[in-house]
């Protein structure tokens, strides 16, 4: 199954095992999916062999949040954070390999996204030292997926539409594939459509505002509103909600992408200005209502009233306050689990497919989603250590 080099054009591709490794904007840790990938391009197949999650330690997590909130850092902090993130990635990959009863020799590569530190296209920074990951895992590493798309005039995000198309396209049904992580993103797949028909974009905040509120009000707590319990106890603030909806980002149509610190900033500013005494439960309820409404609003990017299925993944699926709103807006809600793709592993699986495309020398951005001028090969390859 192992391949040490990219195949030549036209070479028949057998199955190979790739470790997709992903840490999202929520910065809770690293997900690794060991994936058996067959085929090429959008004809790829993927079979999940093993999934492993490694939580970031509290010191690293705080360093990431501080860096992202300030949008600045000392060179020493930036270097230290990059190293610690890379070590966390390597440890997560090694644990996944061991958990699957495999060896590094059986992997073709690790496809690692890195930790987003800043994203304001065309500028984007993902923290990762691929040479360190390669040295600690003994595997080739595919990394730095966003910048080739940015260099072609794109947003560098979202990148998962490539995998969404492979997994969820349908000959007769329109489908909206939504991942509610720190940021919520949507991929619009038209019935019988091609990759050129895809529309995809970040709808706005997912869990980032809720997580920020929980970290701020309970620094020693879990950092999340578990199950949306507190949000379900509150009432959304009409004045804050109305002001938030007027933000220019939400009035744009795709392609567009955003980042957690920007979404947190506009929420905090709106509360401070229009309802400064708003209780925590009501702030959480407002954040949940905003996340769900923006997902609902984004369905109109299909060009008509949405008549298909919405397929959900990400931590937001476990927030009952968000889900309660979505059930009111959308008639047919599914999770990726119901279609054979484990929600907690979906994004990591997507990066395994992106890594496979890079190894094959094939483009995997979707210009209609990112706004790039052309399809490009994403990522850079760091060879496996001798």
C-alpha cells in the first residue's frame, strides 16, 4: 500500500493509506483520520480505518487563543506555538497509527492542515513545521494547503468542497453540506452537478462566539456550552441580533471566508454597544440563533428556495440550541454519520483526500467556491526522513 513518490500522469493508482490531520478554528485539538484512499481526483474512494483525537494541553490552547485574539505575537511566541502545534500533530498521528495496529511504513503520507493563526484573504497563516512532523512520525508530510489557492486569487477557503463533492453529490437531490466548527461553512451541491457548479463559503460563526463566552465567564471550565444547555435557558436579544445581521460580511454572497476572532469581535462590540447588561445565557442564546439563522440565510445561495437535504457535521451538531433553530428552518436534516462519514472525523478525512490529490499532482481547490482564477494543486510535500 505504501507509495514513496507521486505517480506519473496516467499511472494507475491503487489504494494507499493517508493520515489526514486537522485542527479547526475552535483550537480544541488535533483529529487524525487514517484513510484508505483509492482512485484519482473526484473519482476517489475513501475508507476510514481509524480515528484519533488529541486534545491540546491548556498551555498551548491558551497560547493559540491569545495569539489569535491579539492578531500579533512576539517572534519567540510564534516560534514556540508553531513547534508545540507540530509536536501535537506528530503525537496525534503516532497515536492513531498505534491505535490502528499499523506502522508508519504503511502510510503514503500525513496530510496536515496546521493550526490557523490568521486568515484574512489573501493573507493567511497556518502554524505547522512539516519537517518536524516528518521527523517525529517517519512519514512524508503534505501541508500548507491554502496558499496556492490564495496565490491564484482565491480565498484559500473553504477547501472541504472537494471532499464534500466526492462523498455527498447526488444525481437527483440538492444537498447543502454544513460543518459547524468554530466557523460554520456550507457546500452547495446541485443535483447531478459538476465541481464547476459547486458554491461554498463560510456562513459566519459556528461555535467560536459561544466558546469565547464560556472561556471568558468560566476560565477554569470546559470552554464550551456543553450540549447548548445554557443557551437553551436564555432568550436571544433582538437589538443585538438585528445589529449583527447588518454586518457587511453577512450581506455578501460567496465566495467568502472569515475567521473566529473577527466574528467574536463583532459580537462583543454589538453586545457592549446595544445591550451591555445582557446575561450570559441570553448572550449564548443570541449566538446560537445567529449561527442557525446565517446557515438558513445562506441556503438562498442555491438561487431559489432550498428544496433538498441539509447534511450536518461538526461540534455544533451537539448544541441543542442551534439544532432547535435549524429544525424549524430545514425540513430534511441529516448528519454525515447517517451517510457513512463519522462527523468527528469528517474534516480530517477531507484533508486525507486533499493530500492524495497533491501526491497525484492534481488540482483540488474548487474555484467556484474559493474565487480562485483557476484550479491549482494545493499543498507542499516534505519528503519522509531517510
